[in-house]
C-alpha cells in the first residue's frame, strides 16, 4: 500500500533561467517555421524542426535540422530575429546578456533524409514516429488542474513573480528575470495539507538588496499564490539563501535546450520517459505522445474512473502505431486497468498523425509552453494547450461500461 503521510518536494525555474531561455528560443523557432509555412501555403503537416539552443555570456548558438519553405539567408535572418525578440520579452538588457548586443550564430540545416524516409508517409505507409522512445502522462486530484500540488505551486509562484516584475508591481521591478523556486508539501492521508519549506532564489538588479529585503518583496506574492491555510508559523522560508544574486541568466551560467525535463512535466511525482519537448515539431513523439499521454490521463481522472492515473506509451522510429499502452491507476481505479488500456487506443488514434490531428498540433503554439510547465495550463482559444482539455471524459465513461 502506498504511503499516506509524507513530504514531497518539486522545483521550478523561471523563463529567465539559462536553460529556459534556450527552451524559449528553440520553441520560437518551431513556431517560426509553422508561421512561415502558413504564409507560403505549405501544408503545416510537412514542417520539421529539431532545434537546440546554447546560450552563454552575450552569445547564442541555434543548431539543428529543419524542413522549411525559407531559403538559407532568410532562414538565418528570421531565426536571429526570433531569438532577439524572445530574449527581449524575457527581459534581458544586461551587460553580460543583452537582446540587442548578443551574438547569435544560426547553424540550422536540412533534415536527414534517413530520418525523413521513416517519418514521412509514402504509398501505403502512414507517417511513422520520429524516433523510438517511451512517454508518460499523469493526472491526480491534488489541484483543480489535476496536477501534483508541489510542481503546480512551484510554477505558479514564479509565473506570478514574473508578471509582477514586468508590471513593476510593488518593488518587483528591482528583480531580474532569472529565478528558481522549490516547494515542499506535507501530505496527510494522501492529500496535500501544508507547505513546510519554501525556497526562492531570484536575481535582483539592485545590487544593494539583502536577502531580507528580497523576501519582503516576494513574500506577499508567494502567500497570495499558495492556499492560505497551507502557510503556517512552522513554514520555513529560504529566500536568496546565498545572499547576493545579481549576475544571472546565461551570463551567470550557460544554458541548453532540454535540461529541465522534470520541471516541464510533473516535478518528479510521476515517471518521465527521458526525452525533452522544446525545439521539436509534433512528429517527434517525445513531445506529441507525451502530450497525448497527459491528455488521456487527465481525461481518465476527469471522468472519475480513478483519482490518480499514469499512462505509458512506447514507439519505434518509422512505425505508426504505439508498441504498447500501459495504465496504472495506483489502487484508486473504478475500472479494470487492462480494459482501460484497450479502450484508450480505441477512443483516440495514437499514431503520430492521429495525435497531431486530434490535438491540432500543426500550428505555432509552442513558445508559450517553454516556461512554467507544459501541463496544468489552461487551454486557449487558438488551440494552445489542447492536451489539457477534458473533452474525452464522456467517451471514456461510455467505452468502459
């Protein structure tokens, strides 16, 4: 039987964290090529992007493989422009990392023909998966968004602080873009009831600020973010525990795409297949099948078939159908797991083409996913976060009768 009384911790990082700067730029490139395909009248299903970004002191390198309607000169120019706009929106205008001054090196080239032949449809062959791999989806009843509470609130603290910084709320204009949070929650009878530890390290542009002064700036926003009864006199606060944090972002620490995969998903509360999301078009099942697995798990919980649900999908490169579907309801299920495994493949087409069509993924919706989690977000009218919808709950209920 699973433990019912315990502590669990998850961390998040802000959009100004060096790795998240790189995730953002890589996803801006994905969006760029979808937008350019739309302008050129190209079928967006044919867009291919596998983009990695490295950032350090006033330098950004964008590398990878693409299929686009742009010629090489325009490709490089538009990629540089997209990167600069992203850095500016995040808020970097510092000596060591500045949206206008940073050198941006673009090393994007055509997608490998060996990969293309496995992924593209041809004759009687449907589109295959862009790679082999395993992907996981998870949902639980700890928050209205059906996410684990520690990662959900770690994200929300940073998201709310970022909004306050950009709006200049209170003294938040003295803060910088780079920040990290960590939340430890005490569970009682399997339910989150109390925050025992709060960790917040945030860059500040005013070098004179002490840790105590930074806490005075951020504490009201953190308290507003967390459920009121969860923060008690026993809650321990660690705000800028090392003291000074002025040099931040890629100037303080080099960043790379895809280094925050646990932050991107469930904060360690559920398994992760190992593949990163950012910089990849949705033919890459690392991304699209992880979205599909979350979508299915969330709908299982929304349909009240279980209080917790983990789903694993597996794929082989060039093969359309998933090799396996695994369901774990963690002893909370109201339906047989083996039956549910069969049903999931019936209510949704889990081929790469089927996932992209069902969730409408062939569009420029990815830059917004690069910070504060890919899951537990609100679906938007333009199709963003479509995998967070619960519109499959009714079909699941009917299918398992």
